[in-house]
């Protein structure tokens, strides 16, 4: 059998270095949690761990409830991709990698309200078929930033201070669901 990937040796403490190219491609940074499991054929699999991703089904139901109640689009992301979508075409959003701009807002723990030309693309090549958005980071009870929740609307009167407060409540609630 011929090796087709990058070969690394395990050191005396059982550590292996993940090559920089792979870390960059998968957006793995120092301190990021990785899930380790094995396959039946003896493979060891490393997967980037997403605490909010564990709440995938719950997040989807929660976004649908918010979307129906508020009448606007709702998106939940982890640190890498969009994991739940409501009142927007799922095929256009779900499982897409988040944009660098959105990732930066999440890392900086910034909640923002944007209108018209100042909108933040939610994923690369986002057509942004909305005119207003509110972005709120989701922080776990341990204090780690784990994702974001976003409201989008085509109507300016839809997103006010009340919606911003509702989104903050939603972000806090989702953050408390993660252990």
C-alpha cells in the first residue's frame, strides 16, 4: 500500500503534528478542540469539534421558532460554518463556510447592527438579498465564543432595538445549552 498523504511520526509523548497546510485549510488554530475517534478499519480520525454543532437539531428548531415569530431570516453559525437557517433558502446558506468578516466579528465578540451598504457577507460570495442585519456572538457559559446568531431582513422597520434584545436573549440561551 502506498502512502498518499503527509507522513508524520508520533513523539514519545504520543503527539503528532498536524501540517500547517492542513491546519490552514481546515481553519484549525492553536487551542482549537479536536474530536478523536477510530473507524472499524483502524483509522484514527481527527475532526474539528464544534460545541454548538452538537446542538444542530435544537438550533434548527430554535431558528425556525425565531423566524416565524419575528418574520425575518435567522441564521446560527459555529466558528466555521452556518449550521441552522430559517426563513431563507437552506440550500443557499446551510453548511457554507462563514466569511472572514463574520469570523472576525465573532472572534472580537462584537454585536453589530448593519444597514444597506455596510452589510457583512455571511459566507463567501453571499448575494446579500437583504438590507438589514443584526449579528450577535454566542458565548458559552465557560466564556468561550462558539458562534453567532444573525437576523436578516429586507424591511428596515423589521429590525429595531427590540429585535436586537431578542437576539441577545437567543445568543445567551444558546450559549447556556453548551457544556
